[in-house]
C-alpha cells in the first residue's frame, strides 16, 4: 500500500494537522446541486380527436383491459403468458441485477477494509523497522473515499434512475406480451371463422359446379359457365389450405408466447370472435400517456442525465480519501507491529480542459434526453390517437357490415321461398347463399380489425388507469426534484 500524501503530516510531530482536517471538513460541506434541472412535457390536446364521437361513460381502471372482451379463454391466456413468457422472465432477471447494483452503489463511498500479505525473497538477510520494506508482511488495510460536492448523492441518484429504467423496461415487456397474445388470439378466432366460411363456400361451390356441368350437358349453359364454376371451386380449395396453414402458424405463435413449443389443443376448437363489450377507457391524453413505461423511462433518463452532470462537476473539485493500515512484518530489529495512515487530497490543477469538456458533454446529453422525452410523448399521443381513430372507423364498419348481412340474408330467405314455389332455380339460391358467406367473411375481417385496433389503443396508453398514471408521473417529478 502506498503512503498517503499527508502521511508525513500525521507522523511528523513538528507539523500541525488541524488545518488539514479543517480543510477536509470545509470541502465536505460543499455540494454541487443539479437537482434543479427539469424537463416539461409538450402540450397535448385536452381530449383525443375521436373521443367526442364515443358515448360518454364513467372512467374505468384499464389495467385489466383484456377483460372488456368478456372472453375467459383470452383472459386465461394473458394470465399464463405473464407468468410463463420468456421475454418477461429475462426482464425480471435484468431487474434483479439492476436492483442489486443499486445496493452495491450505496457502498461506493463507505469505509472498506482488506487483508493483504507479501513475501519477498532475496540474497542476504535484511531487517527493517519501516513497515513497507519488510520482506514478510501481513496487513489490514482500510480506506474511505468521501464523496464530496454532490458526488455521493448524484452517484446514488444515477444508480436509482438506471434501476427504475430497467423496471420500466420490465413493465413494457409485460404490456407488449399481453397485447401480442391478445392480438394473436383475436387473429386465431378470425381465421377459424374464415375457415368455417370457406368450408361452407366450398360445399356450395361444389354443388354449383355440378349444376353448371349438368346445365352444360343439357345445353342450358355454355362451356365457359362450367369452366368458371371449376375455377371458383379451385380457388376455394386453395383458400382453405391457406387458412389452415395460417391457423397452425398462429397456434404456434401462441405457444411461443406461452414459453413452450407445445400447442394447446383446446385452442383448435373454434369459438366466437372476441368482441369488446365496452368502449375504450377514454381520459385526458396527458394522464393516460404518462402510464406508458417508455414515457416514464424517458423521464427517468433525464433524471439520470442530470445526475451524470453532477458527477462530472464533482470531478472539478478536490477529492478526499482517508486511509490507514495495521501491519505485522518481519524480520525486524524492533516491534513486529506497525501503524500508518492519514488523509490524502487530490486537487485538480491542469488537465487541458478535459474535466470541463466532460461536464459540457454531460450537459449536452441531458438536453438530448430532454428532447427524447418530449418526442416520446408526442409519438405516444400519435400512436394512441391513431389507434383510437382506427377503432372508431372499425366499429362503424362492423355496424355497416352487420346491416348489409341482415339485408343479404333477407334476400336469401325470399329467394328460398321462390325456389320452393318453383319460381326460381337452384343456382340463384346457391348464388345468394355464397353472397351471404361473402358478407360473413367481410364482417369477420371487420370485427378482427376492430378488436386489434382496441388492443393497439390499450397498449398505446400503457394499460393502466388514468389515476395510477397521474400518480406515477407525479412520483417521477418529485424524484427528479429531490
């Protein structure tokens, strides 16, 4: 262990150490305060553009947003994914590591102690009463680096912000997985509905093709009519194979999200498409968006960047370290024991502007994180607003397709009456039935689009209630100002 620069002050009785201790106490009282640095979010509208078109409803807690579909299978899948998904498992371990490092950062400016030993062989036998020159030695060394000028506080603030950012990453992973498995489940049910429609269409087209062939042989239809029927039948078969392939791929995606390679066989049983029983939880964009983990993370990044400025500024000022050692060594002509120690001060004099350049760089990084925070708020508003508008348009489309399907079914029923009365042939009835199936397919696609847009909206607002969002944002602001 090297001697402290002030070791001789403590060991020389002709010098006074009081001025040194006084200097140490005075610099310890100095702090570099950067906690006043703050950012403000950009102004947002008081309401989403599509909110006025929606019926007014009491505000709801949106943290379990998938329950608006009223589908127990979907709710169970989301719960399983949050427990079993491997991306979430990785995020949890990253959070454990980050919190462990926070605990470690609290010890950076606390006293430390180590035991060390040395043995140096050489020709001849030497004895020394100087502790550091004895051939054999066992030492108990202690040191304490005192974090002055805000170094300790800003180091802790930076570590805390880093861990909180990882926590927001973990929350973002949970929200993303919940939204992804919900969206995949919605696609699965839509594909199964379309497969059922395609199967029914295939049967009708097969019957229509047989009828076209009979008409052609009887001279009641042209060869092109029979050929068109065969082409339509072939297209329907290709569509059926395509849909079955997509269903298998979707089932495998759900299995992967659940952290396994085994497909849940119960999902092969078709069920009705998920349809939201309630409208989206609409609130003030400023409150809803602050529940988003990426926005909270961006805000925490400004907290960490401000702390990094404080750390860089502390490097401009003197550093104080207290150190000491108790050693046992030999051979020695006197006592085997020795004690040494004292404070050391490092005062920066000339570094060619390196330290101030670091401060300037940290300040630029803070401004960059502030701009990134504002951009994340605007991007989040755009995402949520677009999803809400898409959902509103999708809901209108579903309503329109339901009306059209009802009208087509009415025409089909009237055509059936005419056929039974002998006033219409079977081909017209088949055409009407195929038309009904086509409208059912369009309705299924519209319902899928509506559900996916609703999922996208809840993902865009962070899947949390406006009340908890406002509290989270307030806590972050308070942390930044402390």
